[in-house]
């Protein structure tokens, strides 16, 4: 699967009934930052607390990419590849 196909799949699973464009951008933007925070937390747990949560890192990276693609799609950005 390439990034263009992934973006198309992502948009089929996204919420579509936002009241305003601002609400939509806020949802996707805060989703990106929330997932980034989860990644940071997993990294801390893995290295500072010696608790292996590398699978959590992988899962949260995937979630963050989903939000990034939704944010891009909401702004009419499309991937080429």
C-alpha cells in the first residue's frame, strides 16, 4: 500500500459531521499532539523505567499518521505517492 491509498482509506474511517472547519482542524490537530504525547510516554517508559512498550510506540505512530492524514485531507492536501 502506498501513502495515497492509505490516505483514501483513512478518510473512510473519519468523522464527517463537524459543525465548522475550525472544529475539524482542532480535532485532527489535537489528535496529532495527543498521539505524539503518547509516543513520548512510551519512549520514557521503555528507556527510563525499563518497561518494554515498543509495541505501544508502533501503535501510536500509526495513530498519529492517521491524524496527520486527516488534518492534511481537511486542508485539501493530497499525497502523490
